[in-house]
C-alpha cells in the first residue's frame, strides 16, 4: 500500500518499480552463463571483497573448507573453497560443508551491510544449513571486516543495488520494506 501523502514523484517511481519483473524471471537467462565464465567472474568479485583477510592470513584457519551460497529466487549457487591465502570457486554441483540460502534482495542487503545478518536469520529470510559452526565462524569474520577494505566502486555498487532491490520488492508487495 502507498503511504499517505506520497508525492507524485514517489508514486511514479513506485509504479515503475512495480512493473519490473521479479528476480525469478532472470533465473533462466542466468543459467545460460557458461560455468567457466560464471566461476571466473564470481572468483574475481570474491577475491576483491576478501583481499584484506586473504593477504593477512585471517582466512587460513578455514583452509580446506568450503561454503556455499544459494540465491533461491535466481537459481544461482556458488561453492567457494578456501585455501591458504587463496579462494577458488568450485563447479556449481560441488558439495559445500555449510550453505547460506536467501533471495537475491536479502543477500544483497547482507552484502551491502544495509541489513544485519542476525536480523535476516531471525526473520527467516536467510538460512544456514550444513556445518553451522563453520558458517557462523565465517560470518563473524566477515562481520569484522572493515567496510573500507572493500573497493569503493564495489561498495557503491552493492549499496545501490541493495537499495534498488529493496525498493522494488517493497513496490511489488505494496509495502515499505
């Protein structure tokens, strides 16, 4: 529902957001991305985000472990193997010891730090399965990363994408998210 007193510009924006297709509509085309290209692009992004903890060895205690991320509404899945001072994105069919699942919007909100992980888990918008201890240890490490250690362009992209996705979801639901 629109808020009382919403101005004309806000009504227009909400109307435009409502006509955008939901993320599920992008699942088919995204699955057409060849696996090697998907893995390479994903690895480049993950290495940028984790450059600081990789360089200073904060991920070394997780060497030999793997974690999965599933974007439920897009049908995407990553399995990231952690090595000593390196990260490898595995084949999409690889097994993960722990997996975080959520919608594209909720995972973007988490990655951009616009929503707290505990809030998203408490509201059941994110799920952690498998080795929960591993998942929580990695989450705690990532929560401690200084936001400034992530390249500025990537921070801006994450923030704007998350705000856009949240606004689109709220417009589709007719609520303020």
